[in-house]
C-alpha cells in the first residue's frame, strides 16, 4: 500500500494538494533517495571547502576537520585529503587551460615560494615550492584580464621554471634569483625570453649596506632609484605610450647616471651582473610595472 500525504493551509478551506512526490512515483523508486541526495550535497560542499580553505586561508586539514566536528560533521583527515586530491584531478583541465592562456601573453611575472610538505616516515616536513605564473596588465592600461596559476614542484631549480614556461616567449618579470639566468642562456632551445628584474630587490641590497653605517656610494645609488620611483608614481596607471614617453624623456638621464655610478663603483672582476642589465631593460619597456614601494630618503638607518 502506498501512502500519499496531502498538505493544506489551516487558514484556508480550499482543497488539499497532494505531496509533489506523489505525482512522480519514480522519485521513490530507490529507498532512501532523499538521504542520498542530501549526502551528496554535503559531500560536494565539504569537498569544495576542503579544497579552497586550506589554500585560500592557509588552514590545515586537521583544523578544518575540527571545525566540521563542532558542527556535528565528523570527517577524518584522510577523507578530506582524498577529496582534495579528487578535486585537484577534476580541476587539472582548468589549470592547464589557464596556463596555456597566460603563456600566450607577451609579458608575465614569475616567482616561487616555499611550502612545507608532509614527508611520510621521516616524522618531519620537507620543503616544496609553489611556482606562480601571473599576468596583470592593469597598471599600464592593458585590456587582457589578470590571472595567476600555481604549479607545485619539489625544488627551486630553474628546470621547473623551464618546464612551466615551455612555449612562452616574451618578457618575464622576476626577482633577483640568479637561477633565472638559465632562461637566457645561449644554448637554450625554445622561444626567446627577455628577463626584466625587480628594482625593489636591487634597491634592497643597497639599503642593507646603508644600515651598517655611513655608506655614501650606496646612498647615492638609493637616491637615483628614489628619483625613478618618483617618476613612476606620477605615471602609474597611464597608457603604455604615455609611460614610455615619460621614461624616455625623464627616466633615461637618471638611468644614464645610474649606469655610470654602477660601472665606476663596481669593484668585482668581470662584467656587471646580469640582474642589473635586466634592471635597466625593465625601465625601457612601457609595459613593465615598477614595484609600488615608497623609497625613503637614504640615510644610515633607512629601512
């Protein structure tokens, strides 16, 4: 016998309507269908949360499990880890598509940061690395939407950067890590890459010198970089043509003075490091965005 409940408003005298499920017997073909759907919704929501919260909020899975347990949902860390792995597998196509889209750009930014990784059996963590490949052309009026993709690698060797950048040719904005110089080696196979190093990293080395006491040579370099930063603060957000014109007219004389300062004061044997060549190159390209960092007046206690 099938029981089909009817519902009606107690304040009305109209005819009662049958339960919606009564008009669709197929919904009850499988016993416990409602519970199964609810369970799938819970698993789906928890899987999304267990994938985004640890990465976006830097929350370990064991703490996420504690949060769920306070809500009456008991989940083992191994279950959460399995969900994260499955979600990552399903999102791999999105990751690959975003990477391919970024590598079609003419200018990208790349950086790496260490991340602790569980090392089963060692009773400690080991060091892994997340490599970020990013695009953000908004500071110079670009119309291409920004994007960033993270790729895990077990080390910091530049061979991982080469693997990620395979097929990319253009300007690569980087920090002071010397390993990137391999990307412009004469025997390298692949599209040409032009390195544009970071002014903030170059300036930081000079600031460290001024902290140790009077350092007129380093302070002179910081002063020249400060003048460049002042120009960049004025033209930030302008069009590419406006930025290039300002750099050629106003920044070029400062760069010439900085180049003379560097050549005159460089005491190590050999040529000036590749990083400084990339520093000057970044100023000659209108699409390169200077770091949004204020440059203080150089003095012995500068920070």
